[in-house]
């Protein structure tokens, strides 16, 4: 992991972002003290739709409207 000063990071940000996009991790320091880390984002683009639906169903089972309708709640929120 490379270390770079805050001023230099500000000056060369586009170049640093290219390095991070290529997989590097860079620590930004201020007066020699680490203050931030630039690192690649972990993209979890694949989402299991069936798992999301199952989680939503579990969430809904735990919540009760106690006789209220969604329309009633919307109207109450508008007042």
C-alpha cells in the first residue's frame, strides 16, 4: 500500500483514481498521519432476486398494519 500526502493527493487525484481503479490501495496522510484510504469499490453486481424476495417476505411477516390500510396511512401522512 502506497502512502501519499494530502496536498499531493489533491494535486494528482485523477492519476491516483486511475491507480485505484487498477486495483491499488493508497493511504492519504496529513503531516505523516494516515487520514484516509483510497481503495477499489467491491462491485457486487449480481443480486440473487429470489433471496431478496424471500427477505422481503420475512420482513413483511414481522410487520402488522393493525387494521390500517396503506391508503389510510398515505392520507394521514399528507395531513
